[in-house]
């Protein structure tokens, strides 16, 4: 059996089938960990709750909305300002968060009246915003407040206002994933189909499952727009509430993070017949393939434009990607994200950057994610579902990776055993999507692995016979020891700007004219 | 001139300035050696609080969850605590202290934590872990009451009540209950105690929250207050609790139960409060204040004198944060001839309006001042954006960072959490060195602001 038992978890029968090592010649039929099951309490899991999956991951990237949580202030406070999902609306969604401040008296006597007052106060404070998302928390779920009824009352009292209610309390599922599911379904049930979009192009899509981390979504929509495709809505990065109510009108759903957003695509297919196309915005080959897939769905003119974009971008950025790939070759990394990046990145990062993915893990992935991820992994990779602190440490000791791609706090754990980390959730210096973005990831990986500072950390000045008289080390002294300066070709190190997103805002695009609707005359 | 203490008028919160009780209990628990808490509730109550600690301290801290899922929320979840205790003890052989921290969900469903602790003591601890010292300590911190401040207070009290054990002899030590502070503060407090030649039990000994990156990979960030330290608190020569609202209750307990001479407050922010702190140490221990501290104080006063009437006088300041911190900072600002025109405290406590420090400010402030309790950050932003409040400086934590950014107001990050400035946890805010650090930070952000705005930036050309 390929199941891997961690020494630290030998005593936990419930953890037996949550880790596998992909053996020689094995495929996913012989190696698949369990996923999306209840957490073993006390393991020091890295999982979050369903509320954060709904409100923090999927809801809050919407940029023109008052995001209000009905409960004590902690849920709101703790999840606020812990992600880097930016928007072109002056980051309203990052700057403002709302909590109803449930106190003991509300728990005893009910909090609906107070909720109502809260909603009015929030709209009064921000008269320019007339959309709201309202999130249940553990406390409001357990006392049984009818948030839907209150939202309906307010919408009657304040015409022009629209409120979305999401009932995903923290305990509602194994992890964040419970909340992803609930908010997807609540949105399609209650909001999709309530707004008719302005159709500007012959080709329309929803871009789904991208949360605009450091501008990812804006990079991708720029490509689509340049291909003549109108992006009706973004679910939900840089997304607009009313655009997302018009999702039913798109010709195609282009899906990125299937873990968090496949539910809505599947529902759109069932209810409106909109096809779903899964793509990868990461990696040169996968991205090129993805843009071509989207283009081919629409037509030859679109394909030509996509080809032109790909040719131009690859020519511009490939030499720089290769410069880093040459130096990253053979370096071992652990790919430890929340969910979808384990399969988005598993093989493309190996193929295009030369690194070896020695482990993948997922905090809230399902078996399907491991199916995709492990299929894309190479032999020997260790896959872990719902990892905990000790297992992650044991894995790092066993695999001796050169860099961990994970979140901030686990990154601090790795630091102490002298392994640098890259933030795979919020990114270091992203965006990482797009051709240039992929080079930025290679650059950040290189900078992490060949950091002269981490190099210093290994020296024990009390014992080691270390070299003296050296005032500094450069990254290339570490990555290319002894190579003469003129042979380094440092002109191929990343040459892009620090901010590659802002300049895209307000850009004008030409769209092929939409075909007149068949029912236009009626 | 008036100083009004009033509660926020709105029902809800726009941009919260505090989090809930369990976070405070978690911050206290990581100060104890061989201690890993179990938070009884949803996983987010732990995951995000651990992230907050990481954001502030750039380190990892281990805290476990009972991982409440839907079935447990409906049918009761004490069995999740039983499971969590066993798994935690078995996999972490060094763990001796396990606070069980409740949350809103498990308080609402009414889980009997005391009951499950009794059951575990008779069962699991008496059998499987019979040879091991294990302390299970319920800490009740429903999120719909109080805030991180009262949660911290509740946890310190629960720990002291659990451990403090009277023995025959006085141990000659002073109990120092610090309240919610940074590693840099504890370092400074220990420095002052050393200068006073006083042996103290520090609750909590968190200097090692700032831990090194070692060649042998050995270091982890954790507090170092031991079980013996806490047991000994009942035999101390005295107790000083620096923060009335974060640890004050534990000090009162030790006073009432073991008749330990006790002084609560003041938060030693600024010169005067540090003077009082040292005098209080002297009172309780009989040790004199040494000449070396007179010199240290002199250097600090010298540094402040260079800045106060030139740069600080009449500058209007808005302050938000933990109650003791915010009040201490306001007192310090007054000493520097500044005008703390707005003070925001994030929770409600009937004692705030009666706090003698606020009453004194009320009596003597030469300007109009507002103190808002149960406040959110919108109380500050709304006044600045929509109601004409003009301030020259903001003192507060990082969650309010967009207020200075969007309104072009200089700000010194102080309090918890600070994640948009490097290394602030390392610096003291208390003691003479803390006074110097705070004053120079304030001066330097004001200077940077003058240069950025080209507002009499030439003044500094010859200063």
C-alpha cells in the first residue's frame, strides 16, 4: 500500500489514509488519500472554518459591497486584512468590514432587531454603496435568527438596495470548503438571473474561481478582453455584485479554482446550459493552452488574437523564465496550498522551472483535488490531506525541501528549521498569473532559495570554521559559484516593473459587435 | 473645556478595533511553558488567531482546536474535547498545561467543560497519563461578552486560581502581572527589576516570543512562565499588576485569598508612570531605587526635553487600543504637552467611566476631549472624514492603517496587532526606554510627514 504513516501520527487510526507516497509506476488508482472528512480534534490542524470559506475567501473579494457578518466582532476582526485581494474600487473591500456586534443579551433575546438597525446604519454611513452581503456565524446560526426575512424587510424599506444572505456558520462543514459550497449555491439560488447585463461583444464569459490575489484576475481579464471577449462577471476577484447577478447571460464559464467555485459552474450548466471550461492561468504552456481553448470555443478571429498574445508574451518573457529555471533546476519544493494550486502547479512548475515537487498537501481539498494533483505529480511525491503541525515538520525533515510554498504562519514554522517559504495564498510579489506573473514566481522562488541571509543562518560562529573577510554574498555567488560575471547573463533576470496591474485599469478594448438577439424585435 | 466619556451610539461595528475573548485567552496561554491550549469551537477561532499572532510577532504559536463540526454543534461537543485532550497529550509529550478555552458556539450549546474535565481527570488522566503531570484548566470566554481584553483577564485569573498554592514560607519574590504586552516590554520590565535587584515572577515571561533563527534549528517561540512560577504566586511578598483590565482580577484574587500586598496599576507608560512603578516596587520589596536608574531616567527626560515644547506641544492626537494602553498613552501625551483629543476603547466596562486616570484627565485637560467606549474604528474615521476632526497624529494598531493612509495623517503603530511595520514587538513601550522609543517614533513620523507634505520641512535643516 502506498499510504504513508507519519511517526507522529502512528497512534491516530483516523489519520491512516490521509497521506500517500506516489510509488514507481503507480497512478491514482493505487494512491489516493482521503479528503474532506471531519478533522481529528487536537491535532493542531491548519484548517479554518466554513464561515471564512464563504465570507473571507469568496464573498469579500466583491468590491462594491458592504460585507457584514452577523455575530460577535471576532469573526469579522480576525478575518479582516489577512488576504491580498485587491480591486480597482480603491480597495473598498479591503478597507471596510462590518459586524453586528452580537452581545449576550442578543443571544438570549434574539438579535434580529439589532441586525436591522445595523444594516440601516451601514447603508447610512456609506450612501454610495447599495449592495450588501450578510454572513451568518456560529452564534447567529445557533440562536436561529432569520436573516433572510430581515434582508427582505430592508429591501422593501430601502428601494434600490439589494442584500445577499449567506448561511454558512463556522461549524458548517469540515473546513473552509463547506463555506465555499454554501455561498456558491446561495448565490445561484438567490442572485443569478436578477440583472440583465449590457452585452458589448459577440463573445462573453464569466471568469470564475479567481480572487484577484495581487491582481491575478486583472491580468487574466486583460488577456480575454484583448481576445475580444467580454467578461460579464468575475467570480469574485475584483468582481461587482450586479455583474455577478448577470452570470446567466455568459456564453461560457471559464473556471480557474474548481475547488472553490465549480459548484456554481455546474449549476449554471444545469439551469442555463452554460458550458464549463476548466483552465490554468499559471505556467507558460498551460496558460497558452488555456487561452487557446477559450479562443477555440468562440472562433477563428479569437484564435488569431490569442495566438498573437501568446507569441508576444512568450517572446518577451521566456528568456527571463529560463534564466531562473536554469538556477532552480533540481531544487526541491513542497507545494502546500489550501486547495486548487496543488494541481494547478504540480507538474507545470516542474516542467518550466525545473524544480522538483517533493510534496503536495491540501487543507480543505476533496479526493478529486488529490486525483488531479497526484496524477500531475512525479514519482516519490508525498501527498497529505488536512496536514497538521507535526506531520508537516516530519515531512520537511524527511524531504529536506529548499523552499515551502504555503501560508504565512506555517512559513514561520519552516523558517525555524532554516527553510524559506513563499506565500502561496497571498503571494510574495505577485501577481503570479499570466506569463509575466509566472516569471515573477520564478524570481521570488530564486530570491527565496538563494537568499544570502538564509545562507548566514546555517553558520555557527562558535563552532564552524567559516570564511572571514567577506563583506557580502550576492544571490548569483550562491546560485552560480565561480561563474564569471560576463557569463551570468544577468540582463535576463526579471526586468518587469514592481506594479504590473495598475496600468491595466481603465484600458479600452475593441470587441466584435454582438449579434442581434433573435428576440430583439419582439 | 470638557472631557466626555460615552459609549458609541451606533448598534453595530464598522471596522472593529478589538477581537473577541477567546483571542485574549489564547494570547495569555502561549505565555506559559509546556502549555498548549485547546480552543473549544470552530476551527476559525484558532486558525485566524494564530495567524494574527504570526502577523504581529512573525513567529508561529501552537494552539489546538476541538474542531467543532455540524454534528457536534447540534448534538453537543464535549466528546470533541475528550478526543482533543488525548490526541494532544499523546503527540506532544512535553505538554503539561492544557487550557480549554470556550467560544460563542460552545457556550451557546451549553457544553459542560467543567464536567468533561472532571471526567477526564478520573478517567484518561488517571489511567493512560497516570505518570504525567497534566493540568486541564477551563477558561470561559464566550465571544459575545467583553473583548480580547477581558478574555486575557479571564485566562490569567483562571491560571492563577488553578495554580496558586500557599506553602509555609514566603518565597521573597514579587508577582509582576504585565497585562497584554510585547516581548520588548517584558525585556524592559525585567531590566528594571534587575536594576532594582528584585526577584520576580513575571506573568507572563514572553521575552522569547522573539526567538532566534539558530544554526541547530532548535529555537521555537513560546512563553516561559512555569507551573512552579504560578504555584509560587501565592507565596510572594507582593503583587503588581500593571494593567487594571488585563490581569487586575488575578491580582485581586491573590490579595483576597492569600493576603498578598497588591498594587494595581499604573501602566508604566511615560516617565511619571514608570516613576510610580519603581516606587511601588520599592514599597513592596523595601529595595531602594538605585542611582543607575536615576541616570537612565535622566537620559530619557533629556531626550523628551529635546522634543517636547518644540515639536509635540499642542499637537492633537487620536489614540485607540486596549484600555490600559490607550489611557497610558494619553497620560504620556499630556506630559509632552500634546492634546489627546480622542480616545477610543474597543469594549464596554462599567469601570471605564470611573477610572481614576480618566477622571483626572477630565479634571485637568485644557482642551475638549472625547473618550468613546465600545468603539469601532469608524468612530475615528467618520470624525475625520465627515465631522471635521483635525488631528496631527494617530496612535493605534495596524487594523486602522487605512485611516492615516487615506487621510494623510502621520501615525505611530502601537498596540496589538502591528503587522505593517517591521519589528515593533521588539521595542518597549513601558519604562524609561519605552518612553524614549515612543517619543522618538512620534517625532520621526511627524518629521517624515513634514518632509512628505513639504510642511515647514526647512525647520529640520538646522535642528
